[in-house]
């Protein structure tokens, strides 16, 4: 009897696996077809494979930091945010935050300038900064308040204008310094001292930070992101920023 049951189970698996395998192949081909259509119609190869959303018949894809939605097998596409009005939930924003978290995590901690929280860390603030930016300098004068509140500040380099930007060379000097935190304060005018030459292997991190910022939609500085990918629009005074981060 036991052998009979084993035989029946094996036979069932043999029958089911080709069906499942065929279905998976059809799904892969359908996704590949949608991707080809998008590349052709949008004129770019930088397109993520479409994934089915919670809305029947609607697929989401991404090119760069923009999200697009496909309807009717890829015949129609709209670019923008999809919102669930019943639940008052921005479905695109959720995907956007996930993308930001993933991209930020790809940047190693030893490539950042970090001002750690004092005592227990309760929250993290990721900041794309330029030493020549007035509001970046203002935010830096308030970093101590954030640290006292249990918030770690993680600086990513983002020279406005790229390699031709006014802060590009100073950012390289900061990242080449033995003590980057001290160098950041010097470059932003909150401490006295002389910056290094900026000629070192770590100088390339400035370009990497600029590329990362562009991938997640940074267009100016300071650009602030919470640990869950929530973006704050520009400079936010520490009195407003602390409760938002701690309650996030």
C-alpha cells in the first residue's frame, strides 16, 4: 500500500511539473514581450522587467527613477503615481521608497561621513550634501541637536553640477581627509582648519555619490531621506525634523 501511494505521488508530480513549468515559461515570455515593447516605445534600454501589481491587469515597471504602468498587455502605458483612493495609499510611493532603501544600502558605511547618535540610536537621517550649499551649511550647524536626540546623520556627497560644480573639489578634500567628520565641519565653516589636497583614491566616492543621488531622484541639496526611504523636501529645521524622524 505504501509503495502504491509513493508511486501515485511520483506520478502526480511528473504530471504537474510540466504544466507548472509551461505556465512559468508563458509568464516569462509575456514579461519579456512587455519589456521589449517598452524599450521600443520609450526609446531606452534601462527598463526593469514589468511586475504584476495588486490591480488586475496592471503591471509596474521602472526606468531610471521613474515608474510606469502598463495596461492591456502593454498597449497603454502611463507614467506617474498610482494611488489607492479607498485606502488613501500611494502605491508608487511605496515602490519608490523601497528603491531608495535598496540604493542607499548599496553604499558602504566606510564610504560615508557619519555623525553618530549620542547614546542610543533611535533614527537615521541620510543626507546628500554639497559643501558650497548654503542650506547644507545651515543644516550642519544643527547636526549636534540631531545627535543629542538619538539621530545618526549619514552624509553622501552630491556636488551640484557634477564635476564642474563649485563644491566638487572641496567634497573630494573632505573624503580624502583622515578625519572626514572634522573635514566636513571645516569645509562647511563650522570649524577651523586646513583641508587635504583631495588627491587620493577615496576622491572617486564623490562621483559615486553623485551617480547614486541621480538614480534616486536627487535634484538639489540638501536632500534628506529617512531610513525607510521617506524623502523630505529640502532643508528642514531640526525642531521639525526630529519629531518627524522619531515618529516615522
